[in-house]
C-alpha cells in the first residue's frame, strides 16, 4: 500500500545537526536491514547537501557503527562524467566515505557516467539493479532536492517523470544545469524503497519544502520530489533555513 501523502518532517538546527541525524538514520536502517536479511542495499544522493553526511559516516564517530561489509552501495543518479571528475556523484561518496571506510569495490555499484550513449549506461544499471537488489527494493534511498523541486535527476516537466516501466533512464536536463546529461533512477524504482530519506538544507529549498508540507497533492503538480510515494517510510530532514 502506498505511503500516506504526508511524510515525516524533522527540523534540525543547521546542516551539521541535520547530517548527524541523517548519519544516525543510515546507521540504524543498515543495522536493521542486516539483522532482518543479512544484507543492506543503499542508494546515495549527489549534490552538495550529503557531503557532510558522508564525511561523518566515514569518520571515527560513525565508522565503527556501520555494518560496511554487508552493505551494497548504489547511486540514485549520476552526471555523465568520468568517475574522477569533481562533479561526479560517485567521486563525492567515494572520497568522503567509501574509501575511508575501506569498502570493498565489489560492494560499490556506480552508474557509468563515462559510457556513451548514456542510455546504454542506464540500461546496464537497470540490469544490475534487477540482478542484485532483491525485488528491486532498496532498504534505503537517500535523496536531495533542488530549489525547483527536482530530486535525483528527475527535473520538472521532463518526460522521465512519467516513466512507469523502466527503472533507470538517461535524461538531458536544461542547458543551465551543471552537466545536463544525467542517468537517474525513476519513480517506479524509488517508490519501491523501504525507506526514503530526503535531505533539504538552506533557504533556497524553503519554497519547495513549504509547498510539500502544506499541500503535497498540489505540490506534486510543480515539484517532482512531491511525487514520491514510497511503499515504505518517507522522511525529510530539514535545517531551520529550509523549514522557515
Ligand atoms: C545531483 C543530485 C541532485 C541534488 C539536488 C540538490 O546530481 O545534483 O542528485 O538531485 O540532490 O540538485 O543539490 P544540492 O544538495 O547541491 O543542493
């Protein structure tokens, strides 16, 4: 049964407090999944907001509390750049968290941003997800949100918002985007997750946060993130600047 329209919202003082709460959420979700199934699948967000979260998880504070050896890591979206490109979502998580935690490369499943055409990378990533994620149901998906309400690389007005069959697609965002060519999970895959965690920090996210909190149905017309209807839990972690 789809999640009720109203997600859980938690407001933290600032990005650091939000990142600590998110790290606790990731740690507890992973430990619960491993206790229940012996493994855990997590899809990571890109952009800047999760940087501090990843740094924390890779730090002395949290590293010992995460069951790294039982977690398979994925990405919700990727820019079509090589993995060592400073704009790569893979590179962000690798250098701040996965490398520091000594995660085995066999557990790290990045989208191939360097593959051309991107549609080929999308198809092979979907095949990978179908192959190694039981029932294509992630234990946890971490997402950011843009000021325009995009999440992953699902942008307002884009045909990918209407995709109901494919689980991963290639998209071309507006020219003004940082790296317009992207690979992204679609709503059919995101909504299968047991838990979705949306991180929103900063005043630029205030408009979309207010819209989603006040009228999620109306917000879904304008903001892709408001269309998330996971079968499991949907939790937003906000800082004060985004929540005012
Ligand atoms: C990306 C992300 C994207 C991001 C939002 C928010 O590849 O850019 O997947 O969806 O989460 O754009 O970005 P910030 O966290 O930098 O505000």
